[in-house]
C-alpha cells in the first residue's frame, strides 16, 4: 500500500505523470493548491490518485472541506479508510461502496433502487432478495451471480434473455 502524502499542495515534479496542458498551465512555480484548483475548475480525483502519492481527500476531510455529497464515490474508490457512513452520499454513490469497499455496505442506507446492479456484479454475498430491484436488474443477477436468482422475484418478462445467454442451466427455474 502506498504511503500517501496528506496535503493540498501538489508539486509537479513529484507526479508520476505530467498532467495535460490545460492543467499544466495552472501550476505556478511547479506547485498547485489542488483543493482550490478542484473547486475552481474541475475535480480530478481519479487522475490525482492514479498518478501521484498525494492524499488530497484526507487533507480535505481533516480540514472539514471535503464535499461528501458530490464526491463520496472518491472516498470509497481511493481511500476507504476515511469512509464515514453518516456523511457518505448513499443516494448517489452506493455503487462505489459495492465495487471498492463492500465491507462498508449498510443495507439500510444502500440505494437498492438505483444501485442494486452493483451488489450483484461486485459483491453478491450482500444481495438481499427482499431489497434487490428485480424489476430493473434481474439480468445482472443472471450474468454475475445466477446462484442468487430468486425465481419468484426474477423479471422473467423482460429478462428471460439473460438466463438463456448467461446461465441456461437455470431455465428450469421459471416453471
């Protein structure tokens, strides 16, 4: 695990890869205040975490200026050690918890309507048949975790194709 530097000041010469020209011109004397730049322009958390050892999110959380509503997904994706279930934006970013840090799933807070698919795809062991959105995402269960198909809840009308394509051995379940 990379030991990250918790700061908002990013030094150009310490990046693994130079940013695009548009961002390069924002650096002054080889440095940039990433917190201010992300607020003013566009937050590039993915680029920063993939191309440096900087920990801007940790710095923002410590300084109480991290935007949990907009960027909760970035905590789940890049630094789940800062995960706060009370601040996390479950409504919009439940999928990221399922994909990157399923150990933090809270079934009562998880957005089952919008992000059921992510449970089936990334961490089916947390699939709750009572809460899962079978109407819209039955096909995802067929594709990624057919062992969890609930024949009474499965959307046979719209998603029978997925059984035939991904797990034909379960075609008998419809009966």
